[in-house]
């Protein structure tokens, strides 16, 4: 008798395991690992689609096994490497394998699959050999690319494409994970210039259902390809994988916002170990996690020497002082482009009541109010809208600081002959054509200019430096360094309002030193990245108290951390104890969830984030 182990795409804890089914004679010759099948499930024997993750001769189940009803997919849709990765990530993040299968395997397109098979792609029923069988030590590096994007030879995309071409020519594959559509567009231009598009497979949630499924099938059944995409590509199939590239791991886009809250960096570090392949993390400024891995010798830091722009640092907190204003005016008069980075979108980043002088705050979460691009007063945290009327009776407000929309309008009046462009997450401005253009952009939304910007003004340096968040400084460095990269080779970069040690380090654009010092200081205080932070949120206070008591009794590895987040408890724990904590915590969470008398039908009682840096 042949037995197939089947897993289901589901976040339910009770489905977080393989289920055994007997394989009927008619299917044995065609069934393979990774194929989707239809099976009867539960007492009602309702049809359910699952994925085959093992084919055995016997089962540990003592009862009578149900039979597989039929094969759904004409070709394997999940590789052994993907399945092993899902299991490891689920263990680390205390998640369900089924949650991650939905990430590893996109929604199926029957039409796309039929066209794929009809075109002659029958798929592979043979498990690809992985590099784990090779007797070699993979390289693990953090690369600081050329400072300027205009330096095409040392640009991060060129560095990746150059090495990828060598690898695909010998039948080895490359995986490239990027933050968002801007880097995706940049990398695709590099692939085109290196004549590599025919060897590349894109994985992006923005693509159509047909394209996503077709590309998934190609990546699943071929070797010697470049698989590239945004965060979800971390789980993409990539056979005979030689090297993983992760671009700008400090970008918030790499953080999955839903359970089990994984991060591209941690997933890919796990993947490089499982598949015994090289991993290279590339960014202009490191994340604190990368700084720590370099400090302990896990990653080798490689700096690509290149040209740098001139740097001017003002101690004046005024966004555009007289000298900077003159520089902007002179640069525009010379028909050269100017970039000004502003921290926040909208018309006002904060509001104060004219009558009582108090900063206006949300009555629900106490977040500050701001004027969004539609000039609506809104809470920056919970997005709730408000009227201008203040509880004190005041009926007017004044902006504490202008947002990017307001500054764009102000500068348009100051420079009536200039071409003013506003770029933010709401407008997809990826490049500018006109030389004498003044761009006002929010962090991460800076477009590129043909030969770089002649002047880059980081107008909110002091504001970004003072963000009251654990990662405030490293996030600021990441955003500054990427804006600096938009400068031309003979350009000028202006940091506004900085002083002290940071100012001295940034005169040399030494972002690595800034982040390293911050990382070491946090490590001395027992804060991430030297420790991990666990948050556990409950749907009701009663179950929160139950899980809190259970943790206090049975998980002495956890150290309580105060938090003001509602219905949430927070703990710190060591990196070394991570797997043990996740295993023990899963038992406690499942126990409380199953016995809860306060949950609503279909409601999830507890949400666990094993690496939550937003709660402190």
C-alpha cells in the first residue's frame, strides 16, 4: 500500500500537521511530491484540497485511511526545499505551516496551468538535489555597494546581475529579494541591460493571478534561473540555489504584517542554512541585526570603494536656511535637479490648538493629529478622522511642522519657474526627465534623476533622528543613505540640524558606524537585536490573564517588559532559547485557545509575534 501525507493551507492549529491518505492504484504512477490533491476530510468527508509532502509505504495511523479522490495540479507546485523552509520558519515564529504554505504557493490559476502544460512543460517528478549535499562552506556577506546610484558599475543591481549571469550559465540558480516596486523596477532594468530577462522569473504580489501562477510553475520545475521579487519571494521555489541576495533588509516592506510576522532577513538566513547556499545582504546602511551579525563574525562586511558627494551639515534646525535656499536657487538656475527629503506626508505633521496651545491628540489612542493630503485632520496611529474643534473650545489650529504637500506648495511659490514634483507612497514617481526639477519626496519615495541630483537636502534630519522608536536611528540612516545615493558624482548633500558624534560620522557618510554604535548601546541595555521581543495579544482580557499566568509558571526563560498596548503582554528572551520558547509557548497557547469560554465563533483567541519591536 502507498501512503501520501497531505498538508492543508490553513492557519488553524488543529490542521498544523500532515494527514495520511491511501493512494489508489490508478494514481500511483502519476502522483508526486508537491502535487495538489483532492481528499475527503472530516466526519462529513467533504472534499478539501491539500498538497502531498511525503509518499510512504506505511502510516502510523491505526485506523482505516481514506483514499485520495484525485490529483488537482498537473505538475508539482511545492518543492521539498520550500516545505522544509515553511516548517523551520513556523517553528521559529511559532506559526502554522499552513499559514506559510499560502505564501510559498500562490493561488492557483487553472487556465495558466493548462497553457503551461500544453506548451510542453510537463514538470519534474524528480526531487532536485540541493546544495546541502555538497561538501563546502557557503559565503555569508554584508555588502555596502557604491555610495551613488549613478555609479553604474558599483550599483547594487549591477553587482547582483554580474554574478547572476555567471551562475545561470552553469545551471545554478539565484534568488533576489527586494523591498518594493521601486527596487523591482531598478533590478529589472539591470536584468535587461545584462540580457538576463529570458533567464529570470518574477515573483510579485502585484502581478496578475495568471502571471503569478505561470511564473511559480516555471520556478518550481526549472534550474539555472534568477528568481526575483518582493518579500513573498523569500519562500519562492528556486532549484539548485547557489546564492541568495537580500536588498535593503532594513526597509519596513520586508516585515510581514500578518501572523506569523516573519521578516525576509530571518527567513533567508534560515534558508541559506537549510540549502547550504551563499547569502549576501546589500544596503547602503545596515540594519541593527546585520550590524550585530558583522560584529560577531557571522557576516563578512565588504565595502565597495566608490566616489562620494560633498557633504554639508547645518546645526540650524530651520529646514531651509538662507544658505540652503541660495543653493537650491542657484542649482535650479543652472538647470540641474534638486531633491528635498521631508519626513512626513500631508500638510502638517502635527497640530496645535491656537487657543490652549496644546498639541492635538487622538481621544482614543493619544496619537498626534496631522493634516493628510486631503487636508483632513487624522490620527497618525489609528487613522481616525477629527474636526478642528478642540475640547477646550478653540476652533482653529496651527501646524507644528509642514508636511511634504504643504512644503511643495510653498516652494512652488518661491520658485515659480521651476518644475515642482511631489513624490510619496501615494504617487509612483520613479524617475524624472527634466534637468531643472525640484523634487519634494517622503523617505523611500525619492525618484532617480538621469545623472543624479546636483543637490540633495535632508531637511528633516533632526526630526527623523528624534523619532521615539527603538529603531528610530537605524531607520533614519537607511532612509538618508538611500536619498544620498540619488546624488550625482559632483553633487552636494545637506544634512539639516545635526551635531555631535553623529554629525562627524555622517560627514564621511559612515552610516555603518552610526548603526553599529547604536546597536552596541542597545545590546548593553538588553534590547534587540541582542535579544528578541515577544508580544502576545488576546481577543479578551480573561484569556490574556490565563496565558500570562501559564507563562509565569512554565516559561521562566521569559522576562516581562511593560507595555501600554491594550490586551497585550510583552516579554524579552535570548536568541539562543528561541526554539525552546516557541515550542513551549505553542503548547500553552493551544491549551488556552481550546478551552477559552470567551471567544466568539471562528475567532482567533491569541496572536503571537516572536519578534515585535513596535511595542517598546
